[in-house]
C-alpha cells in the first residue's frame, strides 16, 4: 500500500513538470547587466507563425516535409485521415511533428501502416495519432509536436512546440 | 494523449562549470555520464559555454552540445542551490554517449526543493506500527533493529540472521535506499547473509546458472563485439542493459555473431536481433542472425515486470542482476 502511494507521488511530481518554473526564472538572468528594470520572463519562447502548406496540398497518410521553427529543424505535416486529440483543420486530423529523435537526433521516417515515426538509430518509435507519444524507445520525452492553426483559406500555420527539439537548447534559436 | 513538459529551452552550462564523473546506478552495465553544476544565478550563452560550440545553430545527431529536460534539475550542493545537468559521456567506452531511459533521467530523479522532484524521498526512518508506516526517530528505529536482531541470535544463532533487501536502488550511487541499512548490517553488525527482492539469496534470477559457469554480464564488453555466438538466457538486454546491447552486442552482430535467445517471451531484443539479420519474423531460414527459440525453458524464468518502462516509471529490473 505504502509503496503504491509513493509510486503515485512520484508520478504526480513527474507530471507536474517542476522544471518549467526554473527554466523561466533562469531565463530572466540573461538580461543585460545594468538594466534597471527587468523584462518580463516569458513562460515559453516566442515562436514564429509560419505558413507550412494549404489543406488542399495534403494527401491522407502521406507526410509532407516541413521545417519549423526554422529550416534547420526538420519535421512533417501530416493529414491522418481520422480525427485525433490536438488535430487541426476541419476534420481535426492534421498534425505536425519534429522528426529528429529526441534520443540522439537521428532523422526518423514515417511508417504509414501504423502511423508512427521510427528511428533508424536505436529503434525508438513515436505515435503520430497520440501527440507523439513514445511507443517504445530510449528518449526521455515524447516527440515535440507543432501547434497548428488553419485559417479560412485552408492555409496551415505552425505556431509553437511543446517539447525541446533535439539539438537546440532553445526551440527558437537565439543569437 | 501524450504528456508534454512544455519546456522549450534550458539554461546553458557555462564555461567553468564544475564537471563530475557519474556512473549510472540503475542497471549493472555502468554507463558513463558527466554531471555539471554551476551557481543558480549564472549561466552560459550561445557563444560562451562549457563546450565552446556555437549554440545559436542547430546541432547534429549524437552531439555533445545538447541535453534533454530530463537531464536538468536544481539541487543542493554544499548547502547552496545549483543548476545540475547530467548527460551521457561520449568518451566513456561503455556507452559512447548513449543514454538510456534510466540514466538519461538521473538529473530529473534527484531530490530538489526547488523543482519539487523526488520530494517523497524519506527524511526520517519509517516504522510499521499500528497497521501503517509511521515516521520515527533514529534512536527508536535502531533500538527496534537491535532488539529484533538480538532475539533472533538468542533464540537461534547468527547463521539464521538474514537481511532482506532490494538491490538496484534509488537515485545516487545505487543502493541509496538501502545504503544506510547496508552500512549498519554489513559493516557494523557483520551480518553474514542477505537476499534480494525475488530471490532466496543474492543470486542470479536464472537459478543455478552461476553454478553452471554462466555468470551474468561480467565479461569484457569488447568480447561481445568479437564473439562468434551470443547466448541470451531469459534476458532482454535491449531494454534492461540498453547500452550494452546497442553499443556492443549490435557491433558483435554486425561482425557476424550468431545470437541464440532462450526466452518464452517475444521481447524487443528478439525483434531487433531478427531485424539485424534481415530475417522474417518467426522464419526458420538459414540466416546467420536467426534466433533459435525452440529451447525456451519457461519454468526456469521469473520474468516479473516485463512491461515496457517508459520514462515516467523507470525500470530497475536487470533480469540477470
């Protein structure tokens, strides 16, 4: 009984993501020395709103290569064919993910049969219908998913990411 | 829906951060990690950092210049809060920079008053009284241990005294959850016997295998790269000794080693070994990496906890530990 409760406590701590506040606080310390008034520390970095494609260009279960937040961060834009939680567009089935494996940064390829992204490096797999949840593998985070917005014309814009992208310590690169 | 941290940046390790060697404590493989600590109110920048890389650019696969949110925390060091990053060591021959779902979470799995991780770790001894665990003083806990121990010795003898413990323990150098009791029982009281979690002694999980001359994973890891045959009995090294498998056994397979797996389960290790040989699943062709599974001895295997541990709940079960 006690043991189970400790496990639950650990899980709650884990889900709470306690590091977030610290990352924000630490970011505040990079402000230029001598600046009397601190700028507001943002909870997350500011993301560009980038047009990726139009709905009419997407074919069901055929990923389109994209780069977001910039061209050096490869990803896919994908129309799944059936609605999913977090899916964008009129059918609620458009999603976008980073394709750099959060384990060691290898390029992953899309496996259409089970709608997963698969890593050739060490065999990790991520579920594109479940927000990039790791099916199996060595990464210690789920796959970064890009937040999408679709306008009246059917243009699809990426406007954010929900996990740290492999190979950069700030999702939007900073000088 | 997948859990997301919504952490999209991390503090950068500054040049001059303290660097410490860390050996992962979760399984018996012994992967090398580097821990970096630095004062809470300082950090590096994209052009001045611990590794001298230009961090304003995307880093390539297998880079040293990246760490995941799970590799970061804030901990107390010499009474002061410091940033902590624990990341795989690319120069360690054991793992060559690979991190497992266990070791790559060592920072996140530290107790931290600032980030709130692992706050459930005990700060007082607990004793089972009146149907529940209750905190007590060290004097009370040690008095209880002394009286129970003395009664066993009075009634029987020292050879009847066993310590029941679990190995693979907690965060911080292994055995931390039993570290204090280990000091007490084995260093101070000189207790002769112990047993671990699911076994009657401190023994292999595969009964009598040591008596047969088959010890577990205690060879030079380079042997796995040059051997003709790898024989895996009731173990699932791709999950349980991840980097030994990825960094050494896979190289052995690439060098032509045959792999024989005796296991009633179809583990991911089986899948991977079959794929390495290009064998169709379940095929019995003459492929050199074909897996022989006809000699499984299910009666001999205790394979509890065989579910896939994702990062939320790390597995501490080395099947042959």
